[in-house]
C-alpha cells in the first residue's frame, strides 16, 4: 500500500511492482501528480557541492537513473535534454562554479565564457556560467503516469486516509472508521502530509511554498534553446508556454497564486536575461491575467530526502539511551521498527532526480537486495538519523 501518488509514491509503486508486489496506490485527488509533482516543467538540474557530500552523490546517481527512465517518454513534449545553463550572476556564484568545474568531469558540467553562453542559450546574457549538457526539463505528470502503467498497480483516487492501524500484522488505512485499504506494508509518500499520521508525526518535515508563472511563447522567445538558471529558472516553451520561477516562501500557506509572486518571478526573469524579458514582452502582460500555479515542496532540516523503514521514537530512545551518555557506544540492540511501515518523502525541489532512485532504494530495503546506492548514502537518507542526532546531542 502506497499513500500519495506524486513522484515519490509513483516511483515507490513502480519499483515494487517491477519486483512482483501487488500495489495499491491511494491518492486523495482525482488524478496522480496534482500537487508538488504537477508543474508543467520541472528542471533536471544538478545542484551539487564540490565537497562530495552525501546529497551530491545521491543527486549524481539519481540524475543518471532518471534520465534512463525519461527515454520511455516522448522527447520534446514530455522531456527535453536541452541542457541547463547556470549563470554566474555574482562573484560568489562564480567562485562556487569554479570549484565545481574542478571537482567534476567535463562530461557532466563545464564552464562557459560569456560568448559561448549566449550561443548555447540563444538569447543575450550578462555573463557566462556553468553548462550541464545532459540536463534539461521534464513534465513530471507524464513520468508519474508512465511509472504506474503496470498491471500490478491499482490506483484508488479520491481517498485520503487520516489514520493508520496495525491489525493482525497488516496495516489498515482509514478515513475515520471507513477502511480504505490494507496491506502488510505501507509506504508513506505524501510529502509533508506524511506527518499527519501518528506513527510518523515525529519526522521533521518543512513545507515551502513555491509559485511558478507561465508566459506565452512568442516568435522571438522561441530562440531560447536551454534552461537558464540563476536565483530562479526559465525553460524553453512546452505547449506554447515558458515556465519560470519558482518562488520560495516558508511562511505563506495560501495555495492561490499571488500577484506579488508573479511580479517577483518576472523580476527574476529580467535578472536572468533582459533580452528574453523583452522577447517575451513580459512588461506588457497584465499581472492579474498571468497563468500560475502554487505547489508546496517538502524538505528536511539537512535537505536530504527521508527514505526507509520507520521506528517507534519512544522505544528507540529507550533502546539506545546509552548514546545519550556516550555517542561512541555501538549498542547491540535490535531497532524497534514499526514493522512494515516505510517512508519516501522530503525531496524538496530535486524530486525529479531523487524520487525514482529512492523508489529503488525502498524496494531494495523491502526485498533484501543489494542497495542501489552506497550504504553511507542510504544511511544519510534514513529516517533514524534524526532520532540518533537527538540522542547524541544530549551526550554533547
């Protein structure tokens, strides 16, 4: 049983179905990919660190895996390997890019001077940057629909469980007293809604509001050949519409697009390329008439996804209390798992890259297979990291 049919839920269902599991996928909306996974264009962008962090290693592995999946979709409509150009918009960003170009292979990313950047982009720019030739954009709903097109996956729409109960070694998903579905294994994949269940309420999830703006393509804006990124992004047109954004707001919870954030997105576009701003005739659009969409990213305090089996936090604290006195201890104590309960969430703005591989990671945990990423990366994404940190901070 998988709860939530965005990228994380669809990827989890697909990975399990491919291994012979019968999967029920519960979705509260009338179709898949209706919230954070529902934007018309998501950027396949590798936001990396030159220091080889766990997140960077996960992103590189996930990027390759997602690209292989995208080849099953219609190129040009559902995805496009048009490249991503990260603009060096200030000295700090230029220094960061220089460090990255020294740390990674030129086949993954390479620095480009101003003239080459403009040639790659097809529009005038203020500076060069870092070019990711195999990156681009994808239509997340198309990937979700492809992943769940499997005879072993049943999608049940318009159902939102509010409670989980463990009865006779099976998990029951209930809406008040109505039993919606049951199974021996449950995967919670509903972004920040994962924390609505008692068993997973302790997970430190954050919701971040993001608004995109859609601008109709013009004959002159069609020259844009690559995704441009700075403090936001703008993509080549899909179905006659350029997607730009996205805003980043921890405080607001209103799901309705706001005129203020449309203006902010247009300002961001002008900063990326004043030339493209003019080609799109952005200043001529009535703000109130602009197309837009609000979605809520879900992230964790360390910006790594949360993927793996879930433990009982109170029993965990008791079982490993010794770590609160000496963090160097290695207790030989079985973890008090909530048997059959797993989570796949907190992918932030990287969901296109990290969710498909995370589905494979979950399936490997469940089937006892070799993990698809180094164990250190799997442990960095494990839910228990937050319980361990809480105990060890007491020792400090």
